[in-house]
C-alpha cells in the first residue's frame, strides 16, 4: 500500500465516523460529533478532511431521510423506512470506520454531498 496515511490520521478519520454514535445520546449528535472532529482536524490532513466531510454529509443525509420517513408514517411505509434507515446507517457507519482505519477512502452510498 503506497502512501498509506499515518496511524494517527487513520485513527482520526475513523473517529470522524464513530462520532456519529453520539446521536444515540445527544439530539443531533450524529451530525454535531463528526462536524466538531472534522472542523478541528481538517487542516491537519487531506485524509481526515475527506473522511470528516463524508461522515458529516452522510449524517445530514440520514437526518433528512428520517424526517421524510416520519412524514410517511401516515402512509405506513414510513415505519419500514425508519427501520431500514436505522440498520443501513449503523452498518455503513461501521464499514466506513473500518475502511478509514485501514487507510481506504470510503464513500457512503445514498449521500447528498453538501460539503465538497
């Protein structure tokens, strides 16, 4: 593996993804956690900058999908969508964190790119 990011860079990139788990404790923590880490570390490494943006973009996208699903509960499809979004978000978050720690540039699927 040529040009592998340093161990510290890989760990911070992984933390950018795992910080979204704060959403289970703090309202909007899934966005605030990765956003804080990204803002603090983005200038230190292009690798951390990339993963921080990916994480923030994905968490904003997931939040939008959740709001839409809540509205769709009226049609009963929203319940199924919420369950799917919850499972998908946790699986992708874990995969992204592992890939970041392995030095791989991971791109979340179904993500709206707010930060470029």
